[in-house]
């Protein structure tokens, strides 16, 4: 894991220091996930990303209509310049562009986040017919041993296209299906964050967005299932009529867990930064 500025890098570095440098890699199990990728070394440069329906630990592309998300130098959360890259899921029909990676099976609390950029330039973006969907999200998916999507337990947040809203941020999870928030999508960088409690009575999953004009806001919550969580995924389920860029994806202990472990709290997790396009 490379040390980087930004909220995901801060929390990931804190977790490494507190936990003796335990880093989740494909094929391993960890009770305390600690994953971070800024894609500056390209998609697959630091962490193995696999297209959906591909076998965990490989980077085969394409798999059916699923293609591995691309390395892009045109957008980066820190700005643009040499060595500053992001992951792109380009507009396409009927192909999908996505990727998932293994952070280690856990029943513990975790926080998964990513910065996502969209320019909302598509002319039929808000067409209510839903024949030309727009998709861009982060998801946390349950353990099933070898492959993904497992759909034994899943939590998605972002623009969830077919079945969800195009105009507002929404969620999809195994308990509630599709839900739509009152928060409209915006052009620019938005942080998507999913905080999930450890397995136990009353455990919940909470969904947050931090848009260019709105501070970090809770948009939905749902009971957390009992299945161990293992994969984080980005991208589209199927065709999408808009480009999305992803940067600084992170999976770390949920903030309250960090506070218990190190007495430090979640410094900067909900902080806001200047977005650069």
C-alpha cells in the first residue's frame, strides 16, 4: 500500500500503524480489513482487480460482457499530471465495465469509500424510460468462497441505474432492494461511503454521500446480514450511458472500531477537500 494524502489514505495508514501493518491481499482472510488503491500505478498496478463473474485473484478481461475498468489519466482526485491516474468505467452498450477485489473475509465492522467523478454530460441522462441506464457505484459484497457476485449479502451505493434512480443517489441491498434518496446527483467529485457494523444484534449498514455542494450526509440505513463480507466492487452491472471515474478506494475498520483499537477516532474521515477536475 502506497502512502497517499486524502481521507482514505489517512485512515488506511492509521489502521496499518495500529494493527502492525496487516494489509489484505487477494486470497487472504483478515478480521481487520485494510485496503487502499489510488490507481496511480494503473488498474491492477497495486491490487488485483477482477471483472464481475471472473474468478477471484485473476485479472482476465473481458468475462462475457464484463470488462475490467480502465486506467485513465484524464481525471484524478488530487488533480491532473504525470503519474496521477484513476479507474474509468466508460459509457458502453451492451458491455459492462467493473472490477472487484478481495479485502479478506470479515464479520467485523468496516468502512468502504471511494471518490467518484461524473460530468453529467449525457443528453438523455434523466430520461424516465430507463431504456438507457446510467450506473456508477461502490459495493461491498458477501463471502462465497471463490467468485463474485455472491449475492449472499450485498450493499451498493451510488447511481444504481436499472431499478434505481438516475437523478438522485441511491442504494441497493439484499434487505431493501433499490432505494432512492432525496440527494440529487452533481457533476464533479462525490465521496460515496458505506459503514457497516460488526455482526451482532442490531447491526446496521449506513450509506453516506459527500457531494460538491453537500457535506457528508446519511442517506439510508439497513440491517446488516450475518454473512462475512469479503469483496469491494466498483463500476456497472451492465451497460451505462455515462463515463465514471473512481479514485482513492478504501476499505478499513469502521471508525468506531478504530477508536476502540487505538483511541484515535476517525480523524478526517468525514472531512471535506477541495475537489479538482
